[in-house]
């Protein structure tokens, strides 16, 4: 029988789970170590990025499968499968040095298993949060996904410490064991509200607008909705700009802001904090105003961030541009679940948001490779920031077209 606890407890559980499930965002630590330890075995700047890139694609795929499963079987079973595979994926990744092809092996084991299982563990935390807080979906999802943004603050130093002691393969093994020990009990705590449950009356009275779904729309109808594809493209544009900066924040701080290694490292940590803070901030904004209003504000801020980065050479404005990009990037991961739940309903929330989340994977891959290619081709990030300005302008225009879907409720 599931343990009953105050509904805020499900937010705490979600944050704790996502801090560990977000360990992939500490990949820069592993990437540097792979170049040192396996440089003679095929690891270079490109191949050392492949496990992470594949993991992000599989992350979005896992969100789709998990979404349908959560809607059918509930969050606890799906999350349990996800976290067991997550720990096992890290443990299996430790076998990379037992083969003649360590980097391809890691790409398959880490990219495939860890990436897929991350989505399977992550989706139930969001779906659970918005079920328990129907009047504050944006804030609830923002708080839960804040754990992913905070993950590098916790997991990057831990991974770096273990790598310094045991090297990369053993670190994967130890992290896998640790994740199983912590995540399995947490996953067992997740549950949806019982049938007929209603939130406390005071929880709905403080919101400026009624948080009632426009319609209960099944995934097939969602895919025929113009709103879905508009939101999907907005998600791609926003995450592509975010990852372009997040994935290169250390280098941008050094090359554009003329920072020392120590200051550039601090910049990465500050970015993680702003990334985390943007999730409840814009989630709350989506609750109080609307997801459309939140998206408009986010793209205005993103325009300002790209402008700062494109015209500045001093450390302070560059750090400000990085921080603003981080806070908006975090906002997408709170606003988009709220948008999906508002316009497409809660009944199919898991699979509907899973479909929308595929944009996150696409945006990630585009940014990781396009950003690196632009810098390699031009020798600087300036052109990438100009591209970011154009994408922000497009996103701002598309945000104006976010309206309730013109689709009839449809079965899954």
C-alpha cells in the first residue's frame, strides 16, 4: 500500500529524484575525463560528446513511452522501472573499458539505457505533481523539474571526486549502485490522488484565473492540433538557444568574457542556479497569467540575453547574458507541461507532454552540434549569438499565436 503523505511531499520526492536523474547534465565532467583516459582509444572532442547527445535523444523518446504508461498504470510502477534501468545503465556503462571500442560501447550503454530510463523516471514526477496541484500546475511542475537544474551543483562535484579517485569506469559503477539505493525507495512513494479527490479550497482561491483544462484531448487529436506543433516548434527554438549557451558556458565565459578558469567554473555553477530558479518562477507566471504570457516574457528575455552576448566583451554583461539564458531555459521545462495540461487536459497528460517533450531532444541535438560547428567554422561564438537573436524573434512571433486548440475531445 502506498505511503500517504501531504501533497507537498510529492514535490519534495520529485525534486530529490530529478537531482539524481539529471546527472547527465554533469556530462562535461565525464567528457573531460574521457579525453584524458581514452584519448588513445578513440575519444576526441566529437566522440566524447556522443554518449550525452544520444542520451538526450533517448530521454525524449523515454518521455513518450513513459507518458502512455503513466496514464495507464500510474506513476509508481513506471518510475520504479525507470530508476532501476537508470541505475543499471550506469553500472553497465562501467564495462566500457572491457571492450576494444570503449566510446561506441559507452554511447550504446549510456546513451541508450541511461537516456531512455531518464525519461521513464522523469515523466512520472511531473505528471504526479500536476495531478496533486491542479490549480497550480505551472508552479508544481516548475518546482519538481528544478531538481534537474540543481543536479550539476550536486552531481558534478561528486562525479569529479570519484573520477579523481577511481577513474571513469569505476565511477559509473559506484554511481549506479548509489542511484539504485536512493531512487528505488523514492519511486515507491509516487502516487496519483485517489479517485474523487479534490484539492483544498484555499489552494484554488489564490489563483487569478481558473485552472480548468480547455478540453480532455487524446494524443491522436493532439498530433492533429496546430497548437501542438506551434508549441513544439517554440520548445525546439527555446531549448536550442538554451543548450547552445549551457553546453558552452565555460568556454563562452573564457573566450567572450575573458574569464579565468576559476571564474568560468563559477559561471557554470551560477548558470545552474538560474536554470533551477527559472522553473518555479516562470511556472508561477504561467499559473497567474497564462502559458502564452509566460512564453512571451521568456522570449523577450531571451532576446535580451542574446543581444548582451552578441555585443559584449566584458565579464559582467557576458555572465548576465548566460544567467538570463539559463533562467529562460529552465522556464520552458515548467511552462510547457502547464501549457499541455491546460489546453489538452490531465487525463492524457503523461503521453501528451511526452510527445511535446520530443522537441527538447531535437533542440538539444541541434544546439550541441550546430553551436560547435559555428564556432569551429568562424573561430568564435559571435555568429551563434546572431542566430540566437533570429530564433528568439521567431519564437516571440510564434508565441503570439498560442491559442486554445480547435479540436474536439478525442480518445487515445
